[in-house]
C-alpha cells in the first residue's frame, strides 16, 4: 500500500470517527433527563421543582374538569423514581411520553390554582439545572378565566387540521388480489395515561403492550396476516385518534387490548366488547366511562376535540360494521373460553371511543382484572400472554373463514 493511500485511509477513518462522535453527541444533547419532581408548600402557595440535566423551557397550561396543571418538556425523558403523590395544592400526578418530541407531566389540583411564577435555576451548590413552578390558590372564576386564556393561546398556535390530518386510503391494501388481511392491534393507554395500577404494582399500559406484541407474534406465525401496532412502546395516543390510526393503517380488523380493575378483588376473568350507544349493563357503562376518560388523564382538553372524530354517531352506514364486530366478538369469546378464564356474560356492549371506525369491524378485549392477584399474575406472565394470543389467532382465522363463506 502506498504512503499516500495509507494517509488517505487514516484521514477517512478519522473523519468517520469524528462524524460518529458528532452524531452521538447531538443525540445525547437533544434529550433532557428529568431526574426528579420535588414539592414544597408555603401557606397558599405550592412549589414544583423539576430536576433536569440541562436548561429547559417547558410549556405550562391549565385544564378544567378536573382541574389540572400540564407541564410539557420538549425532548424530555424520565430518569427518576415512581412516586406519584404531590403536596399542598397538588394531589396525584403522572407523567409519560406524550408524543415523539414531548414529555408530559400532569398535576391533579386539590383546588383551583394559578401559576404565579415559573423560572429556571442554573447549576449551583450541588444542584443541577432546575425549573421552578409556583402555584397559588385562587377562586373558581379566576381559574376558569385562566383556562380560557390558555386555550386561546393553544388554538392560535394549532396548525390547520386539514394540513396535518392523516389521510385514509381509498382502498385497503388487502383489497389487492392475493394481499394479506391487515390486523391492527391497539395496546391501550400509554405515556402519561398509565391505565389501572395492578395489585402486583404493574401499570396496565405495560401489561397490554406486552400482550399486543405476543398476539402480533402469534398472528404473524400463521403467515396469513399483516399485523400492525398502534404503539410499539410507551407513548400516548388519544382515544379518539386510535380508530383513525387503525383506518390509516388499512385495518380489516381492529382489536384494542386492555385489562380491567374493580373494587372487588375476587372478580376474575376476561370479556370482549363491541360498540353500542347503549351499554349492555352497569358494568359495561362503568368500563366505558373509565376507558373514555383516558384523554383527560393524559392532560387533553376535550373541548378542543375534533367534532368529526369525537362525535361520530352510530347510524345506518355503520350497521353492517357493527354486525361484523359483534360476530367477531362472539367468535373471540368462544375461542378465549377454551384456554382462559372468562366472565359468565363475556360478550358485552358499550359506547367505547376507540371502536368508532364506521367501516372497520372493531372489538375491545378486557383480558382480565389486574385487581385480582391470579389474573394479574396470569396477564403478566409469558405463558398467560401466549394463551390469549393463541385464542385471538384462532378467532381471527375463524372470522375470516366466515367472511369468505359470506363472499366478503
């Protein structure tokens, strides 16, 4: 090898190493680690302190019904412990990845409060970077006015809906001759919406994501389906956007996966829900209310919901889809009963927001009760997840065999 060639090789290697160092450095610098949230109290004022590893400029706003403070940290990542109780004006709080660029912290207020001040503190005296938010008690009228003001600012900054709305394919990929049917699996909750906390200390959002991945593996093993997930990690999707995402992904069948919780710890067993404006019973009504409020838990202002998405009603155009959804639910219940404990009336009906696609058969599986120790262990185990996955796979096979027999 000539001297010139050796020199050129060394230069190329050095350039590549430098480029790799730059990419790594910028990637690390882009993420802001949140190491803790601390609280203090002084009379009518409560203080929130975020400990972070670099300077931040969060967006802070108020929401009503229930009263909340929302803190959005650009490029934030949680690196702290799991405590979720505040102090003074702040009750429970929760946090999680809200979208690809935003980490959200939601503080539940014990009574109305305003942000009296917020400011950054540089590193000093053993502390790293900090961001301080002071909340001061107020009356209901002033709180409502502040919420309205925050909403006006957000509306002015919001992009035109038509320019960012996902397009729905005019023809599903599966309509192409020989194409595989598309199954969309929707792991419930995520990010700042943890779902229910099980008796074994694991949040629903983690259980159902593992379940969705197990079902995906089982369906793909057959070689008959294209399987897509609405989320493949711990981030938030609004309830009213889940079925829109399912349609965008070209779903022939949409399956939302959840785990329930109830005050009676002896209740055990799974159930399957299909859509109806009228709940089949009080328990179905309770569950629908809990699942539909996920957007509130995650810090969304439902007053700003897109009426076209959030307000779809069951009408004549949906009846065929509702019938197919109910048929799949019956098939799924029968298959799940073979290997999994199920409630005595396992097929139920409720007005669930994520099932409202007018043209995609959709069901919601409540795999069991995380408030029951046996169910919690079963749903958290690989074997328990595999049993449910096999049941779903058999049910999907039977459903499409039925549809083919009908000429669909």
